[in-house]
């Protein structure tokens, strides 16, 4: 496989999440993180409503499936979620993560866990549906993830 992903046009496109209340989730991502709603639709033959929201460099695809199972308790905290296979969280890089997280806390956003690893700072928050989102500092993220490349 070609390790120079740029030659193939590879980039992050979208992240999909399933939530109990589509409209409440659209409002949360708009109000708290500044995402923009780009489309609302449904999937023919399924009891599901779908929204697409533009985030920072990617699209957030949100599903509300009628009668879906709720998020298990163990998936709501990073230290227990890593004990289950599957997607863990998505991360949003911001300038001055500590300040951004403080602003979110002032707005009532739940901070679940602060991760300070190898000189970096990351904060895990819950959205309105208890889905984990990591807030990471743009500058330290680039340095942290690129320094160990072999």
C-alpha cells in the first residue's frame, strides 16, 4: 500500500454517529461547536432520519433510528470504552484547548476526562447523547503525532 496517502487523494471525509434525538443533536453541535447543518434526509425503507453537518475539515453524519438501542454505560467514558472493540471517539483540534474546554464548561458541557499524556493536553467531553469527543490542542497534536514517525 502506498504510504503517501496524498497521492491517492485520501483525507478524512465524515464521521457517523447514532443518536436518540436528531433535532436536539443538531442544535447541540450548532450551539456548542459551531457546526453548520448542510442536509436533512431519510433512508428509504428504514425508520431513520439523517442529518449532515459541516465540521472543521469533515462532515458529521447523524442518524436517528427509531427504536435503536441506547449507548451502553461502558462506552461513555474513555477508560472503559477502550475495553470494547470499535470506534472510540472523534477528536477536534482547536487553538488553546484549555481555554476552549473552559468555555464549553461554562456552557454546561460535561467534561468526562482530562488526558495529559507525554506533555499533551486532551479533554474528553460528552455531546448531548453522551458520545465521546476529544478536544485537542492543534499545535501539540501535530508535534505529538508526527514526532514518532519511523
